[in-house]
C-alpha cells in the first residue's frame, strides 16, 4: 500500500456503497466506541455478567468495540475496500487480536476483550467452511503471515498509538503507554491469541461464564451495527414515574379515577400476576405497574429499562401499537417487533397519507406505496437496531436471543434490566408456553421484571409462573367493580353446521341483529358463509356479510378487516345488523361488539375470547353466547381425536362439561376462572401441567445453557424456525402482479410492496407449492376468491391438503 504522510487517513473500514462514500477506519472505530458507551448507558449494570468479569463487563465490551476492526489494515483488505480486488479472503478480526496485549496488559481482561473482537462476525467453531477454527486452526504463524499478506509498518505504529490514546481519553483500562509493534509481531501475536481462544472456548464452560460470554458478544455486535448504520438509541423511557400522574390527569378530565386494582398494580414492586376482566382497565393497570418497575430499575441498574409488551397474533400486536402511540402521543416511540413489522409500518404510513387527503390506495403498487415502503423499511430497521425503549411484538422475536451468535446475541443484552408484559397466554399450546416460561426465567436472571395479564388466570398458570421465578410474583385480583354482566350462556347439542343451527342464525338476522359465528376451521366457515351470506345481504345490504380467516392475501385481509371494523367496531356510534363468520382469528385481532354469538365447541379459554366480541362494553342486557356440540375427527399425522380436527378432545370435553352445568345462566369472567380451575385440576390438567414444565426444561437445556457460547448454533436455528415459523405463498394468478411489484424502488422496497400478495400457510403446507428461485417465493396453484379466500388447491400434492385442516 505504501507509506503516506498520515497513514491513518488512508485506512478504510467501509467501502463506498452507491452514493455513500467510504468510511475511514478510525472514524468507524470511534463511532463504535461511542455506540458502546451509549448502549451501556441504556442497558445499565448487568449483575449476571459483572459477577463473572469482576465488574468490568462494559469496559471489556467498549474496548472490544474500539479494537474490533483494527485488523483491516493489511494491504489485501484495503485493496478490497477500495474496490480494486473482489475479495481478500481472510478474516480481519483475527488480525485485530494482534493489537490487544500491547493495549490491555491485564491478562484476564485482555482475554475477554479478545473474545469480543474475535466473535463479532463469526462462530469460533461448528460452521464447516466458515468458522475461525476451520479457517485457521493448524496454521503456523508463518503460514498465517503469508495468508494475511503485506501490512504497512507505519500504519501499524500509527493505529496502535491512536487506539491507545482513544482508550485513555475514554478512561478505559489501557497500558501506561502504547509501546511499539511491528507487522511481524502483530501477526505472531494474533496467531497466539487465536490459538488460546480456540483452546479455551472449544470446551464446555459453566453456565454463568457462557452467558457472560454471549452477553459480551452481543454488546460488541450491537455497537458495531449501530455505528455502521449511523443509528442512535432512545435513552428516555416514557413509561416512568411521570406516567401515573399524567394518566390520572387524563382520567380526571373524563370524570374518572384509578380503580383499586390499578392502584395496587401501580404500587407493586417486582413480578406481577394480574387478573382483570375486559372493560376493567387492565392495560392501564399493567402499564402503571411497568412505570413503577422502570423507576426502580433505573435506580438499581443505572440504565433505561425497555418495556416489552408481548401478544401472540400480529393483528392484536398492531392494534396495541396503535393504542400505545395514541397514549404516548408519538408513534416514533413505539417499536414493532414481529416478522411483518415493515408491513405494519407500510399500512400505517398509507393510512396516514389517506387521512391527510393524499393519494388513495391503489390496487396495484405505485409511486405512493414505493415512497411509503422506504419509510416503513427504515422504521423496521430501527427496531431491529433496538432503537425504541417501548416495543410491542410476539415472544418469538425475543426468543431469537436464544440462538446467540453475532446475529442474535444483541437481543439478549437488550433484554437485561427490562420490563416484560405477557398478555393473551391462553393462545399458546403447552410447548410454546413452556418455552415462554424458560425465557421468563432467563429474563429474571438478567434483572428483568415480568407481569402476566389475563381476564381469566387459572391457579395452575399462576402456580407455573411462581415455580419458574426465583422471586414470587404478587397476585392482583380485580375486586367486584360493579361491571354489568355481559353474557347469557346457551348450549346446543347439535353441531354449528347443522341445519338447525343455520336456521337459528337466520332467525337472528331476521330480527335485525349483528351476528358473530366462529367456526374452528376454514372449511366450516366457508360452508356457513356460502349458506348464510345471501340471506343476510338480501335483508341488510351487500356490505352486511363478511368472512374472515387466515388464508387471505394480506391485501384482501386488510380490506376485509377495515370493512368489519367499519360496521361492527365497539366504538361505533350506531349499531348495524349484519353477519360475521370467522375462525379463531377473530378471538384477539379486532375490537368488535356484536349482538349474539354462535360458536363451535373449543377449549374454554378460546371460547371466553370469542364471548368477548359480543356485548363487549356491557352497555346492553346480557347477550346470548351459544356454543354448539363438538364433532370429533382425526388430524393429519396426529394420534387421538380433535374437535373439528383442531383442538384435542380432552381439553374440549373438559370445557364442554362446565358449559353444560351452567347453560341458560348469566355468566361472568369470575365464573370462568373457577371453571378453569376445575378443568386444570383434572387428570388432563395435571398432564398438561407436566407437559408445560417438561417443555420449559427442554428449551432451557437445548437453548439457554450457553455451555459452548461461540460454537455455531445454526442447527438450533433450524429447529427454532420449524417450531415458530410458517410459510407463505403467492397464487399462480398473482405471479405477474407480484413480479411487477418487486420491481418498484429498491429490492427491499419492492419486496415489501409485493408482500400484499402473500398468503400465510402452515409450515407443512410448503409441499403443496413449488419454490421459484428467481422470485425467492413459493407459488401455489389454487382457486382463490377475494371475499372467500383460499379454496381448492391443485398440484401433485393436492391430496395432502384438506381445507378444514388449515386454520
């Protein structure tokens, strides 16, 4: 590369990208150090890591960030960054190790800094062809020097001096003076430290040591990503000590005051179990609790706690994000943490444009959507960079921290000293609930505070959390609030699709009522809609009947949900008759208020959610909620019988018996809690409890021990994706429109706009489609109707598909 008057100015860390100029190495390293300091300020003291690193966790992380890219000074790397060669072929982080002993004389601290430097991009072991052991183990120092290639001596000396001065200025532990270092010494030292790292970390380590190592890796990668993206973090939590007086002032304007359970939640220190019925101010209560925990954690850790609000379904998450944005007065304060966050931001941006008199949403992707897509991607990227301190999402996004490694360890650090609110736990099966419990235990170990919120919290679930947590949670139960009873339970001994049920639904429509029908599977929902929609439309107009399930394109589902809210929203000024036939998606996704419910038998928790969509605010006389007898069928590749092919027989039968005992009665959430306690006290309930705890312990042992913290975990990642991710497909008839949308704007913008054509499918249904590599999407040959959704599926594997199985 040659000697220059100022060798540091000639060293690059980042190559030019389009209109973005290249970035100097020292600029990037200084920015990474600054990002590390900012991240430390936000997370605060992590006791679990400080115990292992003797109180020097954040100094180790910040030194690692400062030194992490020093190894980019070899000529081959610089030529690559200048665009003169396509690839250097070596790993700069290995060369970076060579600077460390000259800068960090404390041997123990130097070892931890080396860990942060070496692992900020790749695993040490376990990834055939990519990990550092595969690339460099067995080489002599001479071999390594030949592979690294020439290194400018003046650049080594200048960079060493700059690194030392920068660390000293930042008051980080460093050597009294920089000393001297030749290029030969640099490579020899790098070779020696890498060998030590491979020896030290290719063995099992104690759980606390492994966790500290992953946290250190995460802190370094977050700082690196923040500096590379020129991002920043929010360093103020809006749900703090100011939240309660602000909320009380808002309520006073409306002539209201905090209720007893809200005050008790606000005064609770530590974990919380909150049982409160719909309409009682449950969300406000748990946010008051969160504000108390934030205040205490700021004092304890010195950081700025994050507040995570988790829900199981994307639609309910999006609704809660909107609610938080209204509550805080600024949507920029709330992050959206789910797999389709960018799609949410795109829809929100288009809604905002429409409400301001902008262009109306077009059927095909156009310039307006392209522009908003760019903004949406930026917002989603900001959340991935951990910017916001308030985040609403699925637990699964937080679970990805369990995969550790350079891509996911940052999520684990960001979870330290945080506040977690877990809502709608009824939606999780025993396996996923067990995994949530395992993560809860880890969050607590990292200084977190956890709240579980439910309208009907059975004792068995409360006990599971008590057994999982080291510190016992406080139980805040809602006293008699004087809320009016909302529902009258009715039971029918025929199935929901029986002619007698269809006749009864018609009668309610004839009376001018708004009728909700909830089936357990798509096939039954389609059959009922085909039978009943013409009758409803003849009585109440073409826009009075709706079908909602999960097998619509995103564009059509958004349209349908918007129309449903327009007719049946709980906040609507006028009540309008009509028909809504849905599957389980209606249980949590929409804030609706209809006159009567006809539902297929399901587990009691699911039925209670369905009940909540009728007479939601309790402003009318108790409304009928009518539950129909189950039909037992087999399920693909599963033993036993299932209600409508969906729910295990024992759970449904247990709930069905409670319903029979209370038919023709006015019921409340308080009654339901007792019913659930009775159900979970049965043999089935005890088996369920054992399954949950077994899954909790299995997940803990497979994902959360970190006994080999720097080994590749790709295999665990595949298991994780199989557990939590479904698949998506584009219809054959939408292929051209999808392709056209992909060409809008940048590749990322085009893919986001094209997402409107995707239909979500369960993972097993991938066999029904074909993968098209050029588009990076699955193509499905099937019949489809914008108002009915996915119908008959064609193709070589069509015999594997039964519409009723797809929920």
